[in-house]
């Protein structure tokens, strides 16, 4: 309001001055040349801001809308229902994660993803959604229309990086046909521990690096957003973070030489997302799971140089929430540095987690700049992978 008032004052002053000049010219018998008044009044600042808004999609977004972009939530059935529609309409959610029970056929999934994307694009601020799956090949393959592919362990045993790349490219190409644009894969864990098993390419970090990057390239070649998981390494864990909180007692040297090399390779290859696992690494942070640990995110950002989107493993898992609703885990994850929060809990718990983060920002507990940084990274990936164009098809 102040800047607009300032421009109005300038315009009035300019008019008065011009009038005075004209009167003086007439009284002297002369005529004012056109050049004396040819300089146009400055463009109102409001119009300049509009141009900036067009270049910065965050400029006009509210805190609620930016927080919404940080959520990837589950869907209850095989078609959009009241809850997912409300999360799109009222909370501007960033994406949806589809499980096996959501996917009956390619056609049905295409209708589901298309309906969600249309709704999101028709609701301000009109941002396309991540439509994600966990489809790795082998036993972890929820999309029934996708041609079965070997497990990571089988591909790793072959040592054939081209085979890993081709298998992933087939998965990505066939997922994309149904409107899926994100696959929380490949697994970059080294080792065959609990919850991982055949999902890992092997026990040699150099092999896992080579095969993981090849699989990442295969998915990327199909236009699929990838996520290296589960940082810093779920492979050595002796228990499953779905139902417990595993502890990995690796010293600093082992972390650097065994756990981190595959993730470093993924970062150097340009992976757009890294998923952080629910693991206690006492050497990193003895007091928090890595998914909720500021030190783990600092390591990923500063030591590995990752500048993309950090995503939590599902916050509905025991390893993150200790058997409680996910709102507290969501708050801790955001404070720690997570950009994207996966929550497959019941709809009311998803909404409560969202509301808790909005309240924390509005109270000043979480700085708005922290939320803005995550939203910028999220929208950057969506733009890089042409999600706006794909959603409008």
C-alpha cells in the first residue's frame, strides 16, 4: 500500500509541474516541445511485482500451501475419495503414494492419477503432484501391469550394470504409462540385513554404487523421478524399521568406507531425491533416528554435497513414531531438515500432522524460511521433470 501511495504522489506532482511549465510557456509566448513531457511516469510497483510472481511460483503461496507441498500421503482406495480430494483442495499436498491395494490395472491407475492431477491443477496454486510408488523389481513390485523384473540381488550377482539399467528403464516406462511419475527407488543399501534382503544389489559398496547408479539412470531415462534409499544404510540393520528402531553400531571409518559410498555415487550422478531411513547410528546421532536427526541431514547436505529433495521413509513406521501418531515425528523431521514427508497413516492422522507443522510455523517455532527452502527444492524437481506439462496432458 505504501509503495502504491508513493507512485500516486509522484504522478500528481508530475502533472502539477507540467501544468506550471505550460502556463509559463504560454505567458512567454512560447510553446512547450513534446520532448519536455515525453518521459513516462514510472510503472507502478504493483505491476513489477506481478512479473516477479510469474517467475517465482512461491511468491504468492501461503504458509499452508508451502507446507502442503511437503506431504506425500497414501490414498484409501482405487479411486479418489473425500479424504484425498480434501487434502488436495484444502492443503495443497505435494503428492500421493500408491500401494498394491490402490492398483488393479494400468487403466484404473491412469484414471486415478489423472483425476488427482486434474484436481490439483484446477486448485490454486495449481501445482502438479508427485504420484509415487515403491516398485523396485523382484519381490517389491506393487504395479500389476509392469513386466516382472529380477530382484536387485539377482542383478547384483550378475554384475551386469546394463541389465540393471534396462530392467529399471522397463519399469519406469511402464509406470509412466499410467501416470506414475516418481519411484522411491533404487535401493542403495549395502548388505542383506533385515527389511532389505534381496532388495540390495550386494555386500560390496562399489558394486552397489555401480548397479544403483545404472538403475537410477534407467528410471531417469523413462522420465521417472528417483530416490536413493535408505540413507545412511539400512543394509547392516538387524531388525526391520517398519516394526522397530534398528541400531547400526558402525564407527566413523566404517560409515565413511562402507555405508556412504553408494549414496555419494548417487549424489554425484545427480539423483533428485534421497530417502533417509529410520535407523539409530550412534556415531551420527545417538539420540534420534537418522530420519529425525539434524546431524544426518547435515552430513547428507554438507559432507555428500546433496542439494536435492530429502524425503523421509514412511513416518507411519514404528522406527519413526514409536507406535504413536505421526504428527510429532513429522515436526521432528522438519526441524531436522527433511523436505518431503511420507505419511501412510489414516487420513485424520495425515491431517493432524499437516496442521501441527502449520501451527509450528505460524507460532514461529519453525521459521518460514525453513519451509520455503523445502518448497523451492520440491518445485524445482517438479519443474525439472516436466510435471507441469505432463499433468496438463
